[in-house]
C-alpha cells in the first residue's frame, strides 16, 4: 500500500525554504508513531532537510543525482520502482513523506493519505497537489489538542482511495 504522510495548511502549503513553516510537536509525534519500524520514501531535498536518516525506519531516497549518501539509506532513481514494489507486496505499507514534486508524481498511485490539516495559513514555497475528494473516502478525522506548544487548530485526517 502506498500511503502519503504529510502536514499542510488551508492552502496546501507543506514547506518553506526546505523546512516546515510551523512547529507542531503533536504532529511530529504522530509521524513518528506511524513510521517507526516502517519504510519511508522521500526526495533528496526532504532527506537533506532532516539532516540524516530517520532512526528505526528503512529510509529510501528518490533522486536523479549521483552523489554520496549515508550507508543506512537506499537510493532509487524513479517512482516506478515504488509502484512495482507495491504491486509485488500490496500488504506492505510504504510511507511517502515528501516533498512536493514526489507527492505530485505519486498521488495517482496512492492508496491512502494521512494528512495533518492545520486550520491556519502560512507562507510557503512548497505545496501538496490538489486532489478530488470524490476519489477518496474520508475514513477518520480527529481534532488535535491545541495548547501552548501546539498553538493551532489541527486535525489528523485519513483518506482511503475509493
């Protein structure tokens, strides 16, 4: 199963200057809970923005660049590889975690989306692509706890492809 995992604001902003434009620790905890022990797939810029491989996960980087990467990551050069893996192992969940260009390309093949939707507008330079809610079932929506360290209204939303 190809699952997209992301946080975005009202305008589909997902990034600014290769970073998140907000601080939302509960979302980071949700991300960690979902992906620990799993396979995460990301573009090179997303990998570089994190400063290294995510611990306790299989880290896969999609890139056309021929450069040195740490030994604890796997490099692939196209999304066709992910699509083939999904056909061969449909019961396994592959978490695609960004960035914008990767989401654009893989969205038509995705089976599930985990979106932390932040009810706020932020400045951004990277966006999640628009999608038709007619193609997706809203399977869960949970309001996150707003407090001093999580200062926005936000929701954990799951969509499954119809």
